[in-house]
């Protein structure tokens, strides 16, 4: 819902950041996110910045061909009528895409959010940063619901403690 609600003024390509201010849910209306912490700014990687630059140019041409001017409040994820995507249509498309691309083990975006939380924590990103990226009000939500244990990190923890005790 947060991705579908993004408009171009929320995308800062120069500083590689996205502002999450709204979500588009089943009701098909833009609304505030669930909690105050869900309103946030997150960094994006250079590959995503390049993709968004290319998409913005392509979308500009698509809008122009439809007789519409792309504006700051134009949706980043737009339909053929230059409006916001229908969440139901997007969900159907996403399921088909996941199967086609071999991602069927991620049946929904919450599974991808869980994978992101798990991989970030396992990669050494501090839990508070992971909490902020996911927009969770509570660190408990991030760690107890989204992040999963990564078995090989137990070996790293044991080795780390061994080194500390040896010093």
C-alpha cells in the first residue's frame, strides 16, 4: 500500500530517498499510514535510483501521449489512465509475477518485509534502523514478528564471544 501511494514529490532522486506519507489500501483511497512511525523517509540504493529515473522519463512520455502532464502529485506506480493503480489488480499481477519469476515462496509483501528485516539484521544493520525502515512503532514488532533467526549467525556469535573472552 505504501509503494502504490508514492507520488513523485515523495521521491528524492538526488539524495536517493523516499518519503512514505500515505498508503493505498483495499478501500482504494489514499490514507495516512497506520502509525506515526510509518510516516518516514528511507534511503534507496543507486540501482533503484537509476530505475526510477528511467521510469520517470518513460512515464512522462506515456502521460504526454495520453494528454496528461506528469506532476509532483502524479503516482509513481500509475495505471493506463495515469492514475493510481488499483490495489486488487496489482495484487493479482504480483502473484502471477512471483510465480513466473520463481518468487512464489513470497506469497505477499509481508513475506518480503520479513525477508528484508531478517536479512538486514543478519547483515549487521542495527535493529533500530531496521525498525525505522519498516515503519514499525515498536522494536518488538520488528524483532519478534518480522525478523527471523539466521542459523549461521549463531556460529558467528559463538566465535565473537570466544574472541572477547580470550582478550
